[in-house]
């Protein structure tokens, strides 16, 4: 297949139904903004160039873009056709296939787009739509076909009549174009609709009327076409993305006891034969080693590194902490900005008091230390190798190797 491809990603909208001051594409899905998933998809296609069209609060969105991505700003949000026109200013020297993606459709898979591109290029089509069959297609543009079942146009729902609203084949918004055909059709797009916007989908009727080759292929999995327009859609997409993430871990050798109640963000690393128990949340930038036991009701936050065969049990929370091999922290603990050595036992109720009201401070616990239940380690503090703290100790000062600290405030016992 000819890989002379350019990708345009439309990401200009505010997202009125999100009821938010945050640009729609910057809302997060399993720990990362939804636009990032679409950028990954585009990169996987190895295009000659990718152009992202920005609009609402474009400075904020632009900060999240990789350096190799071109961006243009749609000054007035007057429709998708106008947005694509803006993007084409960055593709003046490009000739080939232009693929239009949307920044609010993060569930689309590479396999589906590869199929669309292959069909479009091999059959030398001027425009190929990715369509889907829906029983109740509310909110989507309907695909119009002529008597020979050829694609003849797309009508947006707000402009459709009752007959057209009964059509069950919908446009997902993903379209491949021959670049020259797209440029010519865009010149003829007029805002003849209720919102006075320039619709990219109007190019389909224009091309069809001119006798150009227009076609559509159907998406196998309807869920991939889910566009996010509201917080309800965001939750639905989040659940689907979470299912994909959890299934990938399970296929790679991680046991997730109840995938429906386990929340693992994008980018997390988990080693083989680790077990994740229900109601556990693992945020981005967390690495868990092999044969670990995590949860239930554990919360591993960003910057956590867990070595092999560690146990972090009920209601254990960690952040920016290194947990050594064979550490045992079974219940009710907070480990923040901590470095915990090998074979350390963390008693129930242990807290690293890492924040003094202005700055975060570190706690170091060396190998084989035993931290008694309800110990408070007031950072910065260091617990030596093989050291011991008594139950309820409030440790303000370093505890030397193999020594015991007890009391409030903790004092070092004589040998």
C-alpha cells in the first residue's frame, strides 16, 4: 500500500456540552488527555506529516503536542470544512491521501484505520468514509446512498428530516480524501445549514455530483466510533479504555482479580505474576515488579516504583516512593517521598509525614527494618538497616542501624 499519507486532526472545539473551561480534547481518559490517544494513532500510521487544528484555548492544547507535530489555529470556529482548509495550508507541497481524524474520538484502533486507508488507496477513491451501523443513531450524521447504494452525501442530524433520521448508517467523521479532490470540493462548500457552519461532510455530495468516486466502509466495532461530547460520553469511553488496558495486562501475565473494579492508568508497567486485587487504583508513571501483591483498596500514585515480590495491601497509599523487594506493607499505611529497602516490614497505620506546610521531605528506610504499627516518621528522617520502631512511635530523628526507637517523641533504647 502506498504510504503517501498526511493526517489532519481536528481539535479546535470548546465542547459546550462538557460544561467546562478546559478544552474538550484535554479532558483525561485513564490518566492522559484524549487527544494523546489520537496522536498515538496518527504516529502509528507513519504519515509524511500530521497537522492538528487548534481553536479554543489553543495555547494550552499546543503545550501538549509533540515537537514533530504541526499546528494551525482556527481563528473562528465556523465548522469542520474551514478547519480542514486551515490545515491544508501546512500541506501545500504534499500530494497523496489526506486522512481526517478527530481529537475527541480516542477509541479508534489502528487496525480499523489501516483497513480504511488500504481500501481508499487500492481502489483510487476520491473520498472514503468510515461508517457504522447503529440501531439508534442519535447525534450522528446519516450516510445518504443513491438507488445503486453508492454514497451520495452526508446529512448532519440537526439538518436531517424525519426520513433521513431513520437511516441507521452513520458517518463516524473519519474520512480519507485524495488531496486534490478535497481542495477542489472545499472551494464549493457553503454554509447552507441551520448553524451557518461549513461542514466537511458537504464535500461528499459535491464530489458525488461531479461524478467523482465516493465510497464508505463499515466499522466492525461500533464502540471505536464513540465521540466524546459530554461528561457522560467521557465516562463511557473511560470504561472502554480501562477494559482495554486491563485486558492487555491480563494477556501479558498479570492477574487482575476483578477487572471491573480495578483502575489502572495509561502507561503503568506491571511485571508478570503480580496480582492486583479489587478496588485498587494505579495512576500514571507507576512501575510494579514481578510477583507483587497489590490491594485490595490500594492507591499507587505517580512516581511509585515497586520492586519484585512486594506486598502493598488494604488501604495502602504511595506517591513518589521506591518500595524494595519483598517489602511487606499489609494495611493502612501512607508512604510518600519514601525510599524503602529490601525486606522491610511496614506495620499497620504507618505514616511518613512528608509535608511541613511548604515543602516535601524524604524518608529513608533501610533493608530489614521493622516499623511498628502506628509509627509516624516525621521527614526528613532515616531508619537504619535492621532498625526497629515501637508501636505508636513518633520518630523525629534518625534511628541508627540495628537500634530500637520507642515513644512520643521516639527515643533510642540502650543496647
